């Protein structure tokens, strides 16, 4: 922590939001072609409704409610939220209660298309009304209704193979999580019917756990076998069922018994910066933890030796990192963070394998601990995430992060060497408002940093496709981590896993927030991702890259590489212009390298898993504020300098060309489908981009941010942008030139070690 003691240290620049101004932009785009005529679509839907009515009449009373849940499946060309058939729903009184993805064969050759289905709730009278409206002349007077009908591929029921998801062929019995649609005032009756179905199959009612969220789905867990799942999978209000497998604490990947190289700190000072750790508890008498951590007692959760071992190791990493990094007899400094431990494992009932007790405790604790902004979770259910549904654990953390402005750092899991898709990240690391952390180790042949083979890989889900977000050292059998040993404080515990990579990241995030008072968890998250390094820029192995371990380095600029922070909020559909402070008077002749990371938090919607994030921010880069494009239908676009080519622009406008509302963007690619947009992470809560350009192509460059909202969201969107300008060959002092020309920008205040430590 030498930043404040080093006169040559150049902190990153804050107050970028003071440069922001509103902007207007025209949005184009023609009408999409429809797959069939209205008459063809009407005929298809009417025939499908007849089939549905027959199925309803054959459904037993104990597997349905008065209202039936159906699906409206859209053609793949109408995946975007803007194509939701709202007019169709409104005029047919079909209640839209959720959505998810849908894969279907689009032709006789079995070509797979990716689209969306909407869950709707109605009754038999509603289906009769639907047919009557389709056969009326409504489509002649309401154009949007006709268009909506033409978007629809199919109206049907969810099939059982769409309900049962994520089970391996060899699975026969275990804990599962059922997700059921909300039924408002009939919700209690709906759940009662479902629980009765389970108990009739022999499931012990005392072992069934239920959690309902206002405006969200119902989650039910129970221990069942394959026959029970098959029996209840056609319960109409059921959305999905997926397995839950828990291995509370990872098995050892190394040996035990080495003498610690380091000597415990003297404990003359304690950090004001706190990291919350939900885990198996800690050994409070361990000399490395005694003065630098606190166990928050809970009589609800029992003490288990393997839980204390795991929790002690996690807490030790948050405080000191890998003990192997220190030389023999190193006297450790008092750690820069303080660990608040919350024991949530093992569960009070050893037969409970659903973590609902732990989640309940987390939901009660986080809102009342205003002194903790960063929480570490190095546990969760084993098994890959399922795209079509959200687990309760993930949804709970996303809502806590959104409502209480906290940062959750979660280990991605240790099944990375399993066959695909079982090597995919595990809940709740698919959180969209937090960080999923993978593990790296060293290539034993050349010493390079590589993903540890056990570390689970991406993709993530919609809303945060890049997972893991970042990676930290987790070790392996050749290079194990040296951890605090709860069973014998005179020795270390040699182990490896993403469990121990996560607290490295948690500690750095908390330190950033503790040392930079003006920063919030969104900025910390953006900074950690922005400064992570990946030779591939981004991939499914280590995400955006390996964490920078030096917080001073994360918060530092140099003379030719300057980082600016913009922290602000905007409305959905709002537009904001973020000037990039490239000095006008600088004599830049070489290439200029730009990189930027945008992070937001979003309210989560577990009913619409394909639209899980209700808000996001998209960005467009404009390199030159004087170069514009003029367009005319069926003619080649013309590009001019708005000052130097005034006569040419006037002639073009007289000839029918239209001048664009904003200058030329540097990204020529135009998105044609919602799938392509999602491939560019349009709805993700984090986006990281790079752009290198010749200085001659730049003049007053800027970014335009566009707020995006869906599912009726009108919430303000909080965001942080971390932008770096780098000119490696520049002979001047870019840092000083930016400060001289952009007076509102100021070096951020960084607290010294003495300012964050309390003397004891």
C-alpha cells in the first residue's frame, strides 16, 4: 500500500460523469418479414386450440387448476423483447406469466432454430374467446394484432421433456428443485395440490421445502426418485424440475502437514474494511485469525470439523492469500481486510440437501449488515446451470445485490474436468449482479498461467454470458495452495479449488471500496474486470482474465496510459454522451488504444429467464465528431466532413439524401437478429471492449450509452464505465495533458494504510 507515499504515483481519474451530456439519436430498422399470412396463422392456431381443449378434458383434476398454463411460441425472427405479442395478449385476455427459450426444428431436415416461448394462463372460456376473436374482423382494424398473430409458430402445452431438465442418464434418486408458476390468490391452493401429489408418491411432507417470491416463481425442493418425477412432471402449473446435488466442501487435492512459512501478524492494528464470508465457520483460536476475524454465531447451524476447516481456509485466503507466497519466517503485516464469518453449513438437518436454510439466513443477514459491502460464497449445489430456469440461490443473490447494493463473489465450481455440459459453471455463480470466479494454476512445462482443469467453464446465462467473470489462483495437485489448517494451526492445509480463488477476489474488491470512498460495488466490479488480463481478450476458460493482485496497480495510471471512471445512472431508453478525454492539442502521431468496461446492476426476473435482466446499457463508439454519413434508399451512402464538405452535403440533401443524427461509428457491423445482438452481449450487465485507431482518424471521440429496459421496467439504471486511453509510443505526458484540458477530472482519493487501520 504505497500509493499515497509515492510521489510519482498517478491515480486513476474520477468525475468522468461530469463530462456526460444528453444526446438525441434516430433509430432505424425496417419491418421484419413474416413467416406466413394472417389466414395461415389463424388456421394453425385454431387447430392447435382444438387439440389443447381435448388435452384439457383428459387432464385429472389433481394435476390442474381452473386456469391452465399454455405456451405461445414465436417464430425465430421475433425473439427480441420489442416483438412480444402484447396486443395479441391484451385482446384475447391471455395472461402472460413468463417466458423462456425454445429450440425447434424449422424444416424437414431437422434444422434447429432458437426462439422464445411465452407462458400464458387462461381457462376453457378464454380459449373459446381466442377462436372467436381470430375469426372476427379485428385484424382488419388493429394492424398490430394481425402482426402479432403472424409471429406465432405454435400455441400448445409444455411437454414433459421440456419440464425435466439437467438430469444425467444415470440419475435415479436425489434432491431436486421444482419451479412452479405464480398463481396469485390461488397460489397457496396450487402449491397444496402439488405437495399432495408428492406425498401420495411417498415423499415425506416434512422434507418438502417451499419458497415463494412476490411477483416471482415458487421454488419447491424434495428428495425424490425418477418415478416420482415422471409422475408429477405433467402437473400443469409446473415450469421445470432440475437436480440439486450438494458437496458442501471440496475434497482435498493435495497433502497436509507442511509447516507455515509465515509468522502470524502482531495484531497492532485492525482493518476497517470488512469481507463477509458465508461458509462453514472458522477456528477463532487460530493465531492467524484470532484478531482479524469474527464468527457471527448462529445456533441454527451445527459445528462440523470439515466445515470449520473449509471456512478457516477461505477466511485465511481473504486475509493473506496463498501462504506459499511468503518466504520462511516472514512476519506478516496486519491484513488490510477484516473477515466477518457467518456459519451456514452444514445444515441443521443432515437430511436436508437443498441449501434453503442457508439461503434464508443469507436473505435475513445481508439487509441488516450495512457495514459489509462484499460477500464471499465458496459453496453451492453441484451440477451445471440450466439455461431455461434460474435456481432460487442465484435469484436470491441477484435480488439482494440489486436491492441492497452489495457485491457477491461466488466460486464457479470444481467440475471443469467433467464431460460437457456437466463442466459448465454452477449456481449461484451464474449471478448477473456479481462476480463468478474461476481458478487458474501454472503449466508445469513452461510456467504459464492456465485454467485449472477442475475449474468450471462458461458460457453463463442470458444477462451475463461471460463466465467465469475473472479468475484467480486456485492451485492444483502440482501447485497446491497453502492454507490455514483448522485442525492444527502449526501446519498448513494443502488444497486446491475455486473455493480458494474466490476469496482472493473478494478481498481485492473490498479493499478497492475501502480505500476509495467515492466508489460503489459496481465500480469495484468494473475495475476488477477491466484490469484482468486474458491473452484471448475473453473466453469461456478464464473469462475476462486473471485478476490483477495489486490494488495500487489497479488504481494507477502512467504518463501514457490513463484510466477514467464514469459513475452515473440513466433511465431506460435514455441516451448519454460520454466524451473520451483525448487532448486536442496533443501531437499524437501513433496508434491510440482504447479499452472500456461497462458494468450495471439489473433487477432480475426469474419468470422471464430469457429476459432475466430487466435493464442494461448498450454502447456505441464514435471516433470523429465531424465525419457524418448521408443516406438515401437504394443508393450508396455518402461520407463527408461536416465542416470541410458543406457544399457537397448541401447538394446531397437537395438530391434526397438525409444526414445522420450522429457522426460515423467505428463499428461497421449491424445486428440483424436478436440472436446476433445477444451474441454481442447486448443485455449483459458487463461488457468489455477494445478499439485501436490511428490518431488521424480521431477528433473529439465519444461513447453513446443507450439505456435498455424490458418486462415493463422503468427503474433507473446505475452504471459504471472504466475507460483507458493508452498511447505506448507517445513522447508527451498524456496524464498531465488530460488534466490540463479537462479540468473537471480529478485524481481519485486513495486512503493510505494508516487511514484504514485502527490501532489496538
